[in-house]
């Protein structure tokens, strides 16, 4: 097993910061309130961003020793870009703050990590399936969180 492309997992961590800045600067919170008709606080948004960052750092630290764990965040990036930001922008005909950074940074960084795993000989069907299932599951959980809201 080579670890030549394991650094791509840290690129994934880095692009999160650029994405979070766009979401904040373009007021994702207000967009979520408008589209989902729920009250979302900046504290909730920051909590989600901290959790996402910790998952990314954890995956990068684990690296190719557990590619199924390491590839969860790259899969989340791709699902977030295409299945959340782009899909909701098209569906609602409004700009979802974060769409540009998701398409410009998330898709290439996420794909690069999967290509790197393949080139290093650690990408398996199981790792791809686990990472993809986790990415979709996490997005469904976050969608439910925003629609239902936190416990009162």
C-alpha cells in the first residue's frame, strides 16, 4: 500500500474553510430560513461546521489505514456540492450560498481523494459504499435537523 496520495485528505480539510467562508459571507442562515421556513441560528450553523471539520480532520488522521473512514468526508463534499447546493439552487431557483465553492473546490477535492485512494491501491467497493452511504445518511440527518429543528 502506497501513501503517496494520502495528503489529498488534508486538501479536503482545507477546502472546508473556503466553503464555510462563502456560506457565512452570503448568509446561508437566511437562505435556509427562507427555503425551509424554519428558524436557524448562526450557533446551529457553526455547530454543524465544527462537527464537519472534526470529521474531516479525523478522516485525514486515520488516512489509508481505514479508507472507508477516510473517504467519508470526500464523499460528503461531493454529495454536498451536487445533492445539496446545486440541486437546491436548481429546485428553488435561488442561489444556495456555498454553491460556487462547493462546485469549484468540493467536487475536485473529493474526486481527487478517491482517485488518490485508487492510485494508492486502497480504494475498494466496500470503502466506496461505506463512504457514500455515510455521506448520504449525514446529509439526510442534517436536512431533518433543519426541517424539524433542535429539541426545545
